[in-house]
C-alpha cells in the first residue's frame, strides 16, 4: 500500500461511496474510505480482542509506503463494534481500497490492495505503481426523507422503565443505569446517505461524524484516542436543552453545571473512565472540574482525560478495556448491563458501541456511537437515544431528553 500527498481532497463527504459510505470526520478533517479490500468480523464477549489480534497479525505482514506520516495515513481500517457481548449485531473492521484524508492543512490519498503471492497470510500491499486517482465529488443532493415512529418500546413504556430503574437505584441495587429507546423508519433512497452525513457534518461540526457499515451518526464523545504513546478521552454525562436566547442559554448552562443530579451522573462516568484507563498509563490527568460543552441543540457536562501510555497498549486494547463506560451503561458495570438489558427490551446493536479507525501501528481515534442510526440492507433505519438514570431522575424529563438526543439524526434524515 502507498500513501501520497495531494494538493486537495476537499470536499471529502461528496467523494464517499453513496451506498456504502466510510466516513470519519470532525471540523472538516479526517478520512473517507472507498471500496473494501478486507473485512474482519467478530462477535461475542471477545469481539474486540479477536479483531485486535487479527489486525495486529495483518499489520505485521503489511508492506507500507507512507510518504505523509499523519494520523490516518498508511494502513487504516474503519471499525464499529456491537455494544453488548450477547448482541446479534456483527462487529467489523473494514479495510478500504482507497482512503482520502485531510489534517492540519495537508491532504493525502492511500491505495491499499491485497498481495497476490503464495503467502497464506492476507498481506496488505501496494500492487500498483501508479498514484491513486481521487474520485470527483458528487453533486449536492437533498437529504432523503425518513419518517420515524417509536420502535418496540413506546414512550409510556420507556417512562415506566425509567421509574423501575429509579426504584432499583433507591433500593441500593446500583448507582446509575443508562436506558435507551429506538425510533424506526424506512429509507427509500439508498444513494442519499451522503446528503445525510453532510447534513450532520454541517450542523454538528464539533462532533465525530461517522459512517461505518451502515452505522451513521455524529458523536460528541471520544471513547479513546491514541497517537504515538499519548492517550486522550472525553467523558460526557449530564444534559440540558439550549436556551431560547443568549441570556437563557447562559442560564441553562450554569444550571447544568450546578445541578446535583447531573453532577452525580457525570462523576460516576468520569470515575469509570479513569479506573479503566489508569492501569494502562504512566500518567493520566483529568480536567479539574467538569465544563459545559455546547452543541447546537443541547449542553453537556464534559471532562477531558489526557495521559501517557505506560504499557504499550494499542487503541483497540484500550477500546476493549474501557467499553462499556458508565456514560452509556451505568455503575456498577455488571449490574447496570444486566439491568439495561432487562428494562430496555431490545438489542442495542452497535448503538453506544465503539466506532472509529485504527492504523497499522495500533494508533487510532474511537468515539462512542451516539446520535446515530443503523441503516440496514433492506432500508430499515433504526435510530437510538438514551439517558443516564440516577436516584432523582424523573421519567418525563428523561423521555424529553431522548427527544433532544434524537434530533440530530432525525433532522439529518429530513425530519
């Protein structure tokens, strides 16, 4: 395989495959993949570990000619993992044929192909001597219109699940559980997904906008990022709506920062992330206090973690260690997972699972798949949103919070 610098790859999203887009972008920078050279599939409790082992083996045999040397160059796979050990959804690492990228004002194209020799290992190498050809961007299209309706759990049933979760928390069974619900619709235009992704990127530029194997979304939460021995993460927990005007908006942000309920929910999520990352680091620092993260439709409480790796872990090693976080599962983890599986009543699939990319050195960027929908081959679109439930959660307020969290993906599909 070969990575070469080019004058420009912008715009990236209109160059993506309309039917099987591979996208990872934030603030207009990132990578877009075309084609599929190799697919690594896994499932069950060891899905991340198995994928990491297969990727390490593949990367060890790869012939890499990287003339750019930035995050996202060289050998790259896009990935999406199921949330739960028992999920029926397949977890995937996808190696594209062409990768186009932009970062720090520089642009590149990578061409990847499988070796055709007698070696039994599936080496990734550069078969062709010519530089990759950049596809022309497609014309701008209207976003496909999808009408969503509640999935298997009605709004009333969701409120009842929240009330039962609060009862169990008050009884001392657990401290926090994250409960999600679904919206389901049907997509009739299979080549309109680029417009949906572009809408997300334009409306939510500060999020990780992603598309991997039909999983499409705009996540504000960095699960883990590894770059040359440095590790970082962003923990989000605690939410409120934006205000109608500037003064109201400032007041809502201040109330979120002072809210005991949201501070408690956030503290549990931060403690969970620190406890799982810290054993792998020589040093790990957290923001001294939570800060408010502004998105177009809501405010989040946020804490950034930054550190130095101490044990040589790869990005996928850390994904396996930290998933699922308390921000998307609850505390304690084992009890929360059993509780949400019982009270939600559906398979989350890849919702709230790790989504991102990994390179041949084991570095990469991974987010939690939030504000997202899974687009299946038959055109079914399933959107997801969830809320952290603690002892003083109110069912009606939590339902209203899911409506806010559905907004990005519903609007991206013309809603």
